[in-house]
């Protein structure tokens, strides 16, 4: 038979042990919750910091790109150095892209560079007045639609690659060679000179006379506008693809 005092002592000790266990469990759970909350906070804080860093990086890149684009636009048509036949021969592009334009009737043989859109929404133009530019928002030669190529009639002190574009007549031939060496032949079907403010880009972006495959050329014409650093008219030549 157990001694009453000993049972009391054992019961008291047991209660103390149980109390310590309960306390320890509570402490452990509290620590686990605290650690979880801290971990979640750390993750959230890291995500916020990463987002802030990414935004700052994106803003910096966008500002740099905008600055570069503005500098590029300011340089358009300013380079009047001759582009040698060797430079034209060595010029390479992707197989499906236009590489060289030939217009024998007016003595044109030039590189066709790729042009996008400036920050102000205007179509980009080549920096060198002896290059031409294919608008990348238009179709490639051989596709249905109109390929758009622009060039300069003049630079600050010299005539440009499209100096004699106004002399083209209906029936004159234009040839485009792509990066794979394939030849695409076109024939002039129409031309027009319009005031700058009256240029219909929707019309210019489409083939003339309802043909499936066209090539449309554009250059400046008319008088110089000092305030706008451009000319007051645009000359547009429309051609259709021929066999």
C-alpha cells in the first residue's frame, strides 16, 4: 500500500512536470508562429524590395532607351558620307528581309536598313542619306501587302539616295534583293506628291490599285520648313510586283 505523503509528493511533481510540458508546448507553438510570421514578413519584404529594384531598373532602362531613341532621331539624315559598293556588297540581313534596292532608271543601288518607330510616333529614317530604310511594320517582299521603303531626297549639304525619285514614270522597274539572294521585281504604277499635313498613311501602307503585292517608296519634297526640320511635301511612289 502506498504511503499518502509519498503519493502527494508524486502528484505534485507530476503536476509540475505536466505544467512544464504545457508551458514548453505553448512556448514552442508561439515560437513556431513567430518564426512563420517572421518568415512570411521576410518573404513579403523581399518581394517588395525586388519589385522596387525591378521597377527602378526598368525605369532606368526605359529612360536610357528613350534617350538613345531621341539621339538617334536627331541624327537621322545627318550623315552624308558615301556608302561604297564594297559596303553594300558586305551588308547582310536575315534571309527573308530586304537587303538591296536597285532602281536602274535613276541610278539607285542602296542598302535597305530596318526601321521602326521613333518615340514621337514618327517612322524612323536612315542616318545616312545614301541608305534606304524598310519599315519593319510593313510586309516583307514576297508577302501579300505593301513593303514600305523610305529614303532621303537630300541631306544638309548633299543630295540623297532618292534625289531623282520624282523622275520615275509608270512602267519603270524596281528590284529588291533579300538576304537569301532572292530577287523581287516591281513596276511603278502610280506616284503622287502631297502636302505633309495631307499624307494619308493608311493609303500609303496598302498596295496601289488593289494588287496583292506592292512596294511603296517615300521621300521628302517641296520647300524646307525650318521650324519642323523637314520639307513641306511628301513624294510617294507605288509599284506592283511583276514576274
